[in-house]
């Protein structure tokens, strides 16, 4: 609009110039001045009006732009706040779900624990009631216990003790004696229902008597005595280490010719004995042991005998026989053949012939039958009291 006004200004000036009467030639400059003044007088109002319109439009545009920017800014802030609110709501919902799950889990756990505790309490009450019933039954049974019941209890205890002697001590003599006492108690009761018990007991006593008894204490002590004698047995000495002492008889005046001849012959043998010696070992002579090895040999001999003692107590026949056989081989090989070594070899041979294992029957059948008889008797007694 302002450009249009500027273009119209010359046109208006020209029109004004045509309308004004021309001045005289004598006054050209004044006319021109007037025309210029008139032009300047009319132009400023037009320019002032265009500038005012431009400013108004500019303010309006700025105002509109500010309003649009403010609306956009507040819209963005509103969208951000809405997003934050949505995020907070989502977090709150997630926390609520997690809290609900925890509450459900806790409630289920507490309920399960309460149920388990109730079951435990109920089971404890049932066990307590059962114990009370058993105690009452025992008290009721003891209230009417007779002398026969005490005898039966004694017989059961003695039978268990005899069975223990057989299983642990491996002693048949004491077990048979205890079983005989049990048979006497059962015989005095004179109860026909005890006949199967006495029959089984008699069969077990017969088998135990025929099995015999091993004198383990005696065999153990024989091995111990032999072990103590090992140190006293002499080992084979090297040739020439010992010198035989020949008896020297002093000549007598009244000696006969035979005695003098014998003495002379012995003196000749004594002189030749240092150069010639004959020994018959009937087998190859082993190497002579050094003094230190001799000590180790005797210690090993004692160790073999102690191992035989342990095998005797554990009834290990193979270990027992191998230990004694090894000791006897060492005795024949490295010890001198004299009275003591011969006696030791005979003792070892005798100990090898001892049987250290035996199959002993126990009193399991008679014990089970007697227990069945006691239970049946108690059951009958309780049923009779309940019927009354």
C-alpha cells in the first residue's frame, strides 16, 4: 500500500502543477519554489498514513504469532503433562498389581503354614491319644499281672540273654545254661500253649550242644606264651663263630689202658676239629642274617603271632592259618635246630590244627514263639476286661 502511495505522489504533483496557473516568466524560481512547497506540503500526510497502517498490521501479525506460539507452547506442555500423568498412572497400576501379587502370595503362604500347623497339632494329638490309650492298657494289664506273667517275662529276658551270648560272645556253654533255665521256668508254668516254645527251645539247645565250644581263651594264651618265647630262641650262627669245648680229663695214675687210649683219641680229634667240621642240615643253608636283621626277624615273628591272635578272635580261619604257617617257615629257616626250636615248631603245628570257626545256632525261633504267646495272652486279657 505504501508503494502505491509513493507512485501516486508524482501524479498528484503533476496534476497540481497543471491546475495552477502558470506564473510569469519573470518569476520562474518562485513558482517552482511554490510548486515545490506545495508538493512538500501534500506529500508528508500521505507517507504518515502508510507507516501507520504498516505498524498496525505488524502489531497484529506479532500478536497473532504470539497467540499461536502461546497456544502451541501450552498444547505441548499439556501433552507432556498428560504423558507424565499416564506414566505415573501406569507405574501406580504396576505397583498395585505387584502389591496384590505379594499379598496373595503372603496370604497363600500363611494359609499353608496354618494348615500345616493344624495338621501337626492334629497328628500330635492323635499320637498323644494313642500313647494315653497304650499307657492305660498297660496300667490295666499291670493291675492284674499274676505270678505267671512275671515268670514269663523272666523267661523272655533269659532267652534274649542266651541269644546275645551266642551272637556276640560265641560261647555255647553259657547260652545252653541260660536256655535250660528258661525251659525249667516254662515247665513250671504247666501251660499247654507253651509246648511249641519248649519244642523249639529243645531243638536249639541240642544243636548248640552238638556244635561244641572252642577254647578261644586257651588258644589266645598259647599264642601269647609262644610270642614271649621268640626272644629266647637262638638263631643260626655262622660257621666257626663258636668253638666246641671238648672235655678235658686229667690223667690219673690208676687209669686203665682203655681210658688212656680214649683220652689220646679225643685229643687227636680236638686238634683236627679246627680244620674239619661236618654238619648235616638236610636242605640248603640260607644266608646268615646280620644282627640288625635278626632283630627285625624276631619282631616279624611276634607280629605274625599277634595277627593270628586277632584272626582267632574274629574267626578268620584263612588269616589265622597263613600267619602261623609264615611263622613256622621262618622258625625252620633262620633258627637253630635245638630243643627249644623243635618244641616251638611242634606248638605251631598243633595250633594250626585248631578249628577257630564254628556255626552256632541261635534262639530266634523260640524267642519269636514266646513273644507271640505273650502278645496273644495280653490280647485275650484285654478282650475279657473289655467284655466285662
